[in-house]
C-alpha cells in the first residue's frame, strides 16, 4: 500500500482505516460480509474497485476516509456453531427470518459499535458527509443501523444484502390507520400494540427497529422525517444469480425502504 493510503490507528480493535489523501471532507464506513474482516474486505475493495479510467476509489475520492470495521467472532447457528466473524448470529442464509430471535443480541451489540464510529466521525465532519453501507450480512447490519439514526447521512450503499425483520416493518407500513376523534386518519395501529398506536408509520418503524437493537425510542415531538435517517438516499445492488443471498431478498429490502418514503435506487446485475 502506498504511503498516502497507509492504514491509520484503528478506531477500535480490528477496524481497518485508509486515511484521505487530501483534506478530510468525507467518511465512508463499509461493513464486511459473513466470515470476513475489515482489513480483508477493505483491501480487496480498494484494489478491485477500479473505474473505467483505471482509477481506484481512493483516487476518485481523495478527500474520503475509508473505515472498515471488523465484526466480533460469534457462534454461527447456520454453520454448525462454528465461531465466525459475524455482525449477528443467523440460523439460515436462505431464509434470514428463520429463528430470527437468535439475531437480536448481535444486532444490538454491533449497532452500538458502529454508532460509536459514527459518533467519532461526527466530531469533525457533518452527517451529510458520511456514507454508510456494506456487503451481504454487512449490508443487512448497516441497513438496521440506518433505520435507527436520529440524523440523515449523505448516502447509503448496500451490496447483496437483505433487511432484517423486514416482514414486521412491512406490517407496520401496511397496517390500517385508525381515525382519531375528529375522523382524521393520522394515527397508526399495529397489531394492538399501544406503544406504536399513535405514531406515524415511518416514526413507528424507526422506534420499532431501535427497540430491536436495545435503544430508547426517539422523542416523537422532534422525530420529523427531516431529522431522522429517512431522507438518506439509498442505493442497493445485487447479482441476479447470487447463490448465498438470493436476489429476491435484496429486491424486497428495496421495496420496503421505498415504502417508508426513502429515496431508494435498486440495481440488479446479470450473473
């Protein structure tokens, strides 16, 4: 690696950082897939991510700092209890919703770690100059984090991933609204759960995901969409013949995010 791209001291154990080659203006935080790590994923991405003009990402974006965290080793229910670097435990890659309760502890722990990285970056740059994203399980993890944020980011980019607890989120979006005392359909009812009954669907979704990740609910009086992550533009991509994470899962994630009012771009690549 060239001197200008030398990895900086880690923000936390296992975090691989490539500093900007000019004045630091943006930070790009990308999460690796199941069984990988920050350095392996980051090094391969920087080396292989070459434009048609032959330029690497670090050359195209000289003001960007690239941050590649590493997930903790956890027992994997999908791989005979083997210890793997994974953001959260998962029982089935074919059906991420299968035994989804095993995911909760890892989702909460990893979200706390990534939000700490975000907090460190926010000390020096505005949230609109931060890009979050990931690959495969890293995409799933970072999508969950995105839906908990109290502020918008500059963008989100996800590759070959899915949205954890998507079915529940869809139910919240599509549930019938309950008229208020004046007959206005501006309250939200979700399966008789009074905690979410009076929330606008997008805010209800944010607080639902925050609850899953062991976070306090947002103050509803200040939770306008412009003050949350829902104005963050999202780009999702998937390979049509992906054998590990079915393309259907990525497409469903894009549809759900669009239903939340998030500006979402979906791209399916052949092969």
